[in-house]
C-alpha cells in the first residue's frame, strides 16, 4: 500500500483543491498559509502517492445535449470463456458509458450511461450492449431527476 501521513496542511490543500482545482499555486499557497515552493512540493508528493489522481473539468451533460442518464445493470453469461475480459475491453471504447463498476448481487456490472434522448438510449442498449456475446441480460433504470451529485470526498476539518 502506498500510504503516507497527511498533516493539517495536506488536508487543507486537498480541501482547497476540491473546492477549486483551478487555483494557481500562489493562490493555493496563500489559502493554506504555505510558501509557494512548499505548496508545490506537497502537491507533487500528493500526486506521486496517488492521493490526487487527476485534475479535470466537469461539464454539464444536459447543456451539451445529453438529456438522459441511465443506470444499466449487466449480467454476463459465465458459460462463455473470457466473458469478463471481452466485456471490459469492449465497453472501454464506448464514450456513452461514464462509469462502470463490478458489483455483487444479481448483476455483474453497473454502468452509468448518458444519451441524447430515450430513442438513442434504446439504440445504444440494443445495438451496443445487448448484442455482446458475453452479455446474458441487462436491466436499465432511467434517471428522472438528479438530487445530489458531489465530485468531492469528505475530508476531516
């Protein structure tokens, strides 16, 4: 395991970055009361230890024409050799799939999918997911309203 001890400065850095990842190093250092060089060294350490995985911009899917979000539960046919690896490699190249998790329970995978509209979702499910030889069954749930979406992780004060 790649564990490092985090002190109060590290926690404040992480909190500030979760609130605004676009802060310059100078602005970040002022916010957490460190010199810019100390701030930069700490950030590099947090990145090297994979505490900070990446920096990205979160786009508004709805404003970009993706009006439908759906959660898809996928069950694989375990009688097909390499069904897991085939499924994983195929869906890795499908940009409509935002997230994929291997899960316990009745299904094998949970997908978060976006689509322009319901007919497009239907086409995607019928022509991209259902036709995979490794897929035994799918169940879809369409999102009616987003109540909460938080891109940050709870951190200690």
